[in-house]
C-alpha cells in the first residue's frame, strides 16, 4: 500500500520527521493508515522515537505515542525520554469523525501506557489527546489526523 | 487651548490617523508548558491575574468548531487555560473599560464626562484567538469575537518570511481599514497595513516560533457621553515549529 513511511507533520502540514517501518509492523496500524500528527517540534528534547509501533508526537519535552489497534488504542507518554507513569495522569481522547465527536477517558496502567479498549478509530478521523497531571493540573495536548 | 487640542484630535480621529491608544492586547502563549492568557504589549507581559475580572469569556473549540468546556485558573502570577479536551482553537475576550487621555499624555480609567480636559476618550475591548491544532476548515466567525483575525483557508506557512493571508472580521463580517501588524510581541510599533474591503491583509510570517498578529479597528462610540470611540483589538496567535535539534 506504499505506507512504508509514517510521516509526522507539523501544525501546518509540512513533514518534520520520518519513521521507517518494516512491513511486519504495518498490521499494527489500523488498515495501514498513515497517521499525521500536528503541533510541536520533533526530536526537540529526546524521546523522539516511536517504540511501540505507533506514531509519535513531540510537544516540547513531552512525547505522545498513539498506537491504533484493531481492538482499541494505546497511548504512551514520556517526558525528556523518561517514561511518565500513567497513574499520575489522566488522558482524554476526542475522536472526530466527520461531524461526530466521541470522547473517551483512557485507563491508566502500572507503566507509562494508557489503554482504551474497544475504541474504534477509522480512517479520516481526527484524534485530539489531552493529558492532565493529577498533582499539578498541568495539561499537555496533541492532535493526530488519521488518513 | 484645550478646545483646540480636542478639535485637532477629533479631526485626526476622523481621518483615522491617531495612533492606537491603550495599545495593550491579549494573546495566548506557552508558559512552563502550559497555555497562558497574556495581557500586555511587546515584551511587556503584564499582570494578567489582576485583570482576570475583566475577562468576559474564554472558550475552546474542537476541529469541527464545537465548543469545549474551557476555563482559566490562577497559577501564581499566571492565568492558565484549562480545557476538558484538546482544543483546536481557544479564544478570549477582555473588557478593558473606558479610558481618557489628558493633554499631558496620561491615561485615566474614566470617561470624558469625568475627565473634562480629555483629548480623547475611548472604550477598549481586547479579543484573541489561538490556533492549537490543525485546521480542517476555515475558522468561522465566533460569537464572542466582535473583532477577529482569521487565516484565510486552513494552511499556515511553516517557515518565517512566507506570506500569510488573514482576514479581519468585525461583527462577523469582513471589515475594511483595520490596522494589522505582523508581530505584536517583537515589533509592536511596526507600521500597520490596512485591511482591504474584503477584510484581507497579506503579511509575512515574522517568527519561527510564536506569532501574534494584531488588528485594531476603531468604531463609533457606544456611549457618546463617555467616549469618542470604541477601540477593538484582536490578536491571532500560532506557532511555527523550530528545526529538529
């Protein structure tokens, strides 16, 4: 399908980084879709590599890796390349498909991963991620567009 | 003498040549990773917390322009934005009240009914829109943004120096003659360009980082007993990413 590159693009849509993908990694992505990510500099402060077969978005020092699976969604959070325990955070996804917006709160785990079991994300959807630190209420967000 | 000053001021105002008074504005900017509402001009990042009571609205919208629950919270000296989900744009309105300028150049927060020697009195309102995510469609005229600056279309340049076409809307419609500057933070005294009849101005993107485009439009007095005019100031902010490190 020619999706051998996962291209993360900036807010304005220009490629900022490329992720080489081996063909066996492709099934991990929903229908081999190209995920376009927005906002924030890439490779700016470490932690700039997708490690779970998803697409990475850097927002300052924070990285979000969104993994779209056939049976749900995973979100991994790192700060300056260090895993951020999801137990100290909340994560909310807004999935916009056409004029329909679906919101979902992801479940934390004992690692830096959030899970959203059963969440369906189809091609053409926009996914907005908002993570809030429970202690400081600091919020960091990112936007993904799935093509 | 005062009458002469007022006459000259009124004449200049009628020509639209008076420099913008009470030149402060509001915009959103990142502070310690968080989105903060800034009040100031140029490098003057002033006391926004003190002005929180003047903030009449703050709003967030998703990619389909549906409202997102949005609020401000005080965090030390900052006013930080809190949203229930990740917004595509956020907006705010600050009602800055009535101000009068005395012949010696001092601004007093009173109407001309209380400052009889005022050379100009104005009601000032500040608006701002910040782009926080990719635009999938044209930013619409938003209900609380009496004056609004929006990019034409959905594409934002990715490098400084590239042209960007913006449209100035007043009460939801394109307005002619609004004065627009490309960089309210780093060049607040820059020579403004005036919007055309279709509200459009083409600027060069100034910064590979935060860009704050500001538009000023002067309208007729809403209360002629107190002010000579209403000054509307709107900003549009967006960020161009820096190169990979």
